[in-house]
C-alpha cells in the first residue's frame, strides 16, 4: 500500500480537499456532551446518560413546562390517529434484544423495507402541528413489564419532533428526534408509554401506550411451498423486502431442480442475505420461520432462482404523530 | 513477553467507564468525521455518533482491548448505512447539508477564496460521486488514517482487497476532484 501513489500527488486542489476533510471537527462541545454521559456513573448508565446529554444539547430552545401547561387547552391531539396493526405475536428472540431498551439501546433509525408504513400511511409531512398540543402534566403512567412489540412512529408534522420513552420511574427518556416525514422503528413493550414533543418548543403533541396484543398463536402458520426450478429470475437487484416481526410460520422449500446445488438465503431485517441451507437436487427443507420473513434462493453460480417476500403479515404497531 | 503485553492486560482490566471515556476522547472526532464523509448530514452527525457510542458502551465486554477503533468505525459504517437507507426513503440527498450555500458556487478563478466550508462541500460532492465500496476504503485509510489491517477488520474484507480498492479509490477521488475543479473554472458545476 505504501507503494501506491498518494492521493494528493501533484494537485493543490486535491491536497486542499484532503486537508479540509482531515481538519473538519465536530461542533463545539459535542465531545464534552458525550463525555458528560459518563459522569452519570457506570458504563451501564452511559447509554441513558449519553442520550440525555444529547437531548439537553438541543434543549436550549425548550420552553418551561409550566408555560407549556398553559397551552394545554389546545388539546387537539387527543383525537389524533394511532394506527395499529396487530397480527400474532413478536418473535421470542426479539425479547432479549428489547430488554436493553431502558438504556435507549434499541434505537434503530432504519427502515426495514417491509416494516415501513404501508403506502396509504406514507403521507407527505404536510400536517401542520402548530395548533396541536395536549395537556402537559408529569407522566403518571409509568412503564411496566409487558409484552414485546415493535413500533414504527411516523412524524407527519412539518416540524422536527422528539420522542421520549416514559421509563419505569415515570421519567421521560429521550429516544430519538424525527425530521418531518421521518420514521423510527423501535422495539418496545405494549405497556410502555411514549410521548412526542415538538422539538423547537418542547410542546407535548401526543402520548400513547402500546395496545394490548392478543395472545400469540401456538400453531405456526403454514405458508405455501416455495418451489425451486431451473428458471432464473431476470431481475437480480438487492433485496428490497426485508424480514419483519411476525407470527410463527413454517415454509417448505421444494427443490425441483435436477442438477446443481441450490442455496437458500434468509434476507435479514437489514435486507442482507444470510446463507441458511444448501439443497441438493430433489431435496426439500422446511424452515421454522416467521410469516413476514424474506428468502432468496440462488444456484451454484449465484443466479437468482427465487425471491420470496410475504405480504401483509406484520406485528408492527404504527403510530402517526400527531 | 513484550512491553506491550502487560499494558494491554492493564487496559483490559480498566473499569468499563474509563474504557468508554478513553474511546470517546480518542476517537470521537474521527467517528463523527467518518459519519459525515459517509453521508450523514451535519445536523444528524452528533446523534449518529452518540448512537455509535451507545452500541460501543453496550457491547464493551465483547470488544477486545486495542480493537476499540476498529469496532467504533465498523459500527459507524453500519449506522451510516442505515441512515442513508432511511434518508433515501425520504428522497433526501446524500450531501444536503454540505454547506455550499444553496446553489451558490465559486465564481471562475476564485478557487483561492474557497473557505473551509466550501472545501468541505466539495469533499462531500467528490466523495458522494464515488462508489460506496471505494469511498469507505478511501475515507478510512486516507482521511482517518486507519492502518490497512484496521480497514480490513472494519470492512470485513482481506487486506489485499483493501489495497486494490484503495488504489482505485485514490484514482477516482483525484479524477472526480479535478473534474469538479474544471467545472469551477468553466463557471458551472457538473
């Protein structure tokens, strides 16, 4: 590598670009805010403290809560829609991941493709939230142990909003800031309260607690067989449908190819293909999976033979703010 | 036993808070810059860096002493990828906050007057035009000055691949930068 020609050879402009990139520094106080999280004590507390530090960094524009309370008469957001889609039960494996939530851990600013709001809810962020607020009291409903559920919060306001999880001591814990139209997928519990505030004014726009989910089905859904043939799919683009939380299911792969090896890939919740199984000609394999998990099958040369994505099934609870 | 071994042993015994603090102190700027270079908007870079640090603090016990930088940059790579995926859903542009003052570009012959902010906007533009696999290697190796082994670890690719990608990345960066400069001199942007 040392023998490679350096980037900046011969061009002052290129050199100046490289130098500018190397010199760029975070805004003043950013590192201090991150370090401030440590003063809360203990590495375990760091996650929460860092999130709080990040919040307070932006909190200079906050309005005193008492002033906000005066505006509580404009309680328009009470009628705001909460879109709920509940199917079955979340995967058991997800529970362990969600236990880190009190530390603000399960913050994922991503859109697993299938987990984004259905098209009819992906409205442009046009709704004005100026007149929207709910009475801003100290939280009286705290988080309690409950059942895991994934939620997806969509900011339909024309302004940035801040999302707060109300913890087990009824304290608001900053979780994320959402730009207009932005969505947050988050792992939570059906007994955990959440609050959404206008980022600029800190006005309370909405609060909600996850809906009670029905008891999970004990019987897995049997999905139609996925039949693998020699036919190669012409379109082999990166997966756009990722796996989503959903009910237990079983899916049988039936390899009808007469020669060659077929490789089954699970498309994970980040839309990455993960090798799962190698199928010989004529072999079948049943996967104990989830209803809304995505799969792909490729032949020995990597050509795409099957691209499977279930439609509809999704445990995610969708919340629109306001 | 080399001198480094007991030091590493001591570091691995350091209280977790100290390890996180040391990592923040040593690598915060680099992680923040890397996120910016990988397409995270200026206004979101601090949050994204916090997210990286949260992951680091939660997985501290799994990070080997001495591998903090690789872990942080590897995590930042994924955070940036998730961020871009999310932003692309909203049709946001990669370098929306690059700072070149909303369509105002330097007049011909005025390159010498480019201020730092405008240079950074150029950096974002040049990097944004590079394929992701080349940009990652270039930023890690040439801008953040990670070692070849660290880059290989961060990207989970062999060192040989790092070298070949870096060679191509340098060429592409230079080519893009010179094209941008030429466009300035013509008075227009590509």
